[in-house]
C-alpha cells in the first residue's frame, strides 16, 4: 500500500516557506483572471487555512469570519471590492507589494 499524505497537511507544510505563500497568492490571482473562479477561490482558501489567517483578515476587512469563509467557498461570489481588499491584505501580510508588468506589445 502506498503512503499518502493529506493534501491540507501538505499545503500547510509548504506554506511555511514565504516564497511558496507568495507564489500561491499570485497563482490564485492569475487563475481568477483566467476565469477559473472556483479554482482561484480554492487556492485563496488554502492560503488562508494554511496561514491561519481567516480571523485576522476578516477582522481587518471588518466582516465576520463566516462571511469571509463563504466568500472563498466553492459557491462563493465575492464582490470585486471584497476580493481586491482580500488580496491586498494577504499581500500586506506577506510584506510585499505586487506590480503589474505589460507582456508583449501594448497598444497605446
């Protein structure tokens, strides 16, 4: 029988690495922008669970923790305002400021 490890335990372990946490957040944004809302929410939920950030982020957003959990659930439907605030607070928690760089030719 093959040895297996619970996925959540693996994510928690990997999130001890700051570079992994930032990569997870960036990948979540990219996934949202590609239109895969369910997977983007799942990645964001994994980040919040692994870093035990639900309560602190909800407090900073001035919403109930249950509302934040619903927002990033599989059936969640966050407003753009809440989603952008959530990412902003997660990046602040990591001590980084993301920037957008154009790719290829950008029409003027």
